[in-house]
């Protein structure tokens, strides 16, 4: 193990500790409020939102083999992560530009940013899988992408649960159903929606929408980049 890999392993260990942190009091209170608000939303509305997000994610994630780039084999970790950081920078700038443009356009364009940002995140995850040498044309690798997504955009309670599942992905993935419709889409959409709710609502506010949209999208993509890097380090560096 060279010096770069030793440093990456140290960063991975720090990240793993973050994944296992108990939720703060603020986090628990916030989650409790969000759960109560979700309880006030009619079940029919929940189903509509779930099906909408499910359809959007499936169309990007499983709609075309062309979205899966050829995996990079036999490359050192430092080379892979140099490429990954370039992609993170590109996607952060693209997401920020989308947030600024749609935020400046009022409520209708602000709402349009949701599918744009979701698509950018999923496309980034495809790029990352290929950079780390994993074939995203493989069904189980596409499921791993969904689990990384949840690690990045879920409550701490959910993060702790997901982390326990992905830390030994090879064993865990063998028990996963082959039918993507069996995936827990309801929890997926609700956690994601709750995580980004405040930022995306402020993006709809006139005058400040553009600035809020740019900053929020930049930070959300940055969070996904860090999570993705460590999620793949978990598979490459952990014994």
C-alpha cells in the first residue's frame, strides 16, 4: 500500500465513523417533524410522488445500456480518484448552473430543477462506477448506485442502516431480489425529499432563488461526490 492509499484508507476510516454517528438531538427533532408532516399528506399523494421518482430513477438507471461507460481496469487508486475529482468538479459546476438558472425563473422553473438535478446525480454515479472499475451495466452494480445515493441523501438513522448493508456488499447483494420493483421506493423517495426539502423550497422564493439554487445544488453534488468516493474505497481498500 503506497502513501496515497494509506491516506485514502485513513479518510475512509473517518468517513466510516461519520456513518455510525448517532443522530443529533436536532436531527431527531427535525426527522420527527418531517414524519408528522408526511403523515398529514394523503396516501394517494405519497403514491403519486413515489411512482414519479421511481419512474425518473428507473428511466436513467435502467433505461439504456448506453448510460454505462466502460469500466477502467488495472489503474492505481490515485489515478482513479484524480479522474473522479475532475468529474465531481464538472458536475458541481453543472448542478450549480442549473440551480441558478431555474431558481431565477420562479416557481415553475424552480420545480423543473428537481428532475434535472436527479439526472445529474445518477449520471455522475455511473461515471464513478466506471472510474473505480465496476461495470454499471451489471444489475447489482446499479443497485449499489441506489444505495450510495441513499447514503448521501438520507436521515442519519437511515444512513446507519444503509451503511451496515453496504459495508459487506458482496454478501448483502446476493440476497437482494432480481426484480427492481421490489426495491423500497417509498422510503427512497421520502428520505430524499425530506433531505433536500428546505433547500429546494427556498429556491422557489423570488429574488433569492437563483443564489439559493446554485449553492444548494453545488453542496448536494459535493456531498454525493464525497460519499461516492468513500463508498467505492470501502470495496477496494477494506479487506
